[in-house]
C-alpha cells in the first residue's frame, strides 16, 4: 500500500481504501482504477489530499485490452446567434419565475414575523422552478440578478443568492436532490433576520458596532426558527447557521475555519457576498460586477476557499450576462453569453456605435474572433431588458 498525493496520481493506479470527501461522503470505493486524470480535480474539490493505492494491482503490472475507440460523433457547436436566441426564449419564463420567487420570500418572511408556519412545500416548489429554469438556460436567471429593486432588497437578495447558489451547485454536484436542498437553504439563508428589530434592518445609514453585533445573531436565529418548524435537514441548517463563516476563521457565529466550514454553506456564503457587493444601499454604492469579481478573487484563500471562488467565477463569468461594457473601438455592448474557457472574451451585442449612436439591430459576436477588446470599464450599473435587446 502506498500513500499518493493528488498531484502524483497516475492513470492505471488502483485505489486500495475508500476515499471520502470532507463531509464524509464516499467518492471512490476500494478497487477503483484511475482511468482518467479528470478524477483528480473532483477529489481536490471534495477536500481530498491523498489516496491509498495498491501498487501490486496497478494496470501497468498486467496486460489488458483497452476499449476500441469509437469514431467521435459530430457535435453541433451553437453559433453566437443560436446562443442568444436560446437565452431570449428562456428569459420569458425566467422573469415569471423570478417575480414569483420574490413574492414567495416576502410571504415567508411576513408569516415568520407573525409566528406563522413556514410552508416548506411552497419553498420546495419555488426552488424546483428556479432549478428548472437554470437547467434550461442558467444565463437567463443570472441576468435578472442585475436588476435591483432597492425597495424589496431583503426579499430579492434571498432570490438572487438562491439563483447564484443553484447555478453554482449544479456545476459541482451531480445529484439533483443535493442541488435542490442547497437551493432551499439559499432561499432561506436570511430568515433569521425576521428576529432582528426592523429599525436596524431598514436603517438608512451605516450600522454602529452595537447594531452590527445584533445583525450577526441572525444565523443563530435562523437555525432556531428552522428547528422550531421541525426542519432538521443538515444541508439547510448548515447553510442557515454558517453562511457568514470565513475561511480564515474571522467569520461568525462560530468562528469556523478552513475545512471546518460546510461546503454547502460556503457556496451560499460566496453567493451572498457577491450579491451584497453589487447591490446599492443607502449607505454605499453598488460595485460593478467586474470589480466585484476582482474583490471576490482577492478574497480567495482568505475569506473563501480559493477553489470554490474559481468555480463561482466560471459560473457567472467575469463579465456577467446583461452587463454593459465599453470596447476599445468606442462601441458599447451588452454581454449575452460566454464560454467558461474564454471568460475574457464573451459574446456581445453592440447597442451603441463608435459615434455614440444607438444601434437598432446588430449581430451577436464573439470577442474571441474579434479585433475589438474590452476596456477595464463597466459603462452602466443599471441593468437593461435583455429580451428587447436580443
């Protein structure tokens, strides 16, 4: 038997002992043969540092007949125009889903404030609708998170965080049940705020240290509310209590550090942080998405697990769908798509030409194949109606 670090894993190695994630979930069973190095990334994301291999059973110690490679099927790569059309089609339903979800959160918070029952069947129906939209086209709902309703911040924030976390989780986990439970936790992550005095929640200026200490109790209140409602799902309760824990141990309420922090809670934590940065409040301006991504990236390894930060950026893009950007040519464009392998070169649609004139119609272009480049500038924080642009 040999202890093998992830960086030293080679194709053909035989796993001798069960490999579990940091949460105790078995990823690989004894006898598994490494047939692709793709597994290394999955193990790393699961918090695994090494595996135990049986050198006597390595595939290179005996002959075997590899599978005959079948000729690859032709895969249709969608054109920029097709990608934009798919986004436009899903936007119609996504808007309805987004609006309905915001109303659901508002009703949930109001009911809890008056001591009424938390209707988990409504929560499950809501997140199921959100996941359905994300599965069809994740960019549709993601684009709607740029539209900020300042009067309904508390409710819309929960929906935005749920959208980010759901899209994020779907990339990381294969089990639909896990993704749905993460979504439920994300939608309910701030329910403890119903126990915070309204004059603090709705304060128009920056909180005092004493007021912030009161705010910091909302994760504990949230967990208490869940248990009072007989909701003990460990994923939901972990998210509710620990979505403000920091990777470096400076978070709250339990000062958890590194791998002590539940991965599901960490997913919601990043989503929560990003949405808060990009939302205008009475005491602070909104930060443009690209700058928020930069801030998030600088927090990798400090406030957040760097691997999760990288996954999150690949999920929402450096230039999120629906954001307006200025090109080196002087044109102004709207981002309508991106490939996570080419995050610096998204798909865009020109809305203003070099002379500053509005463009009534234009093709969707990929900046990968364009001479034009993006300047380090987000032209406007206000979101636009993508459906009309497309």
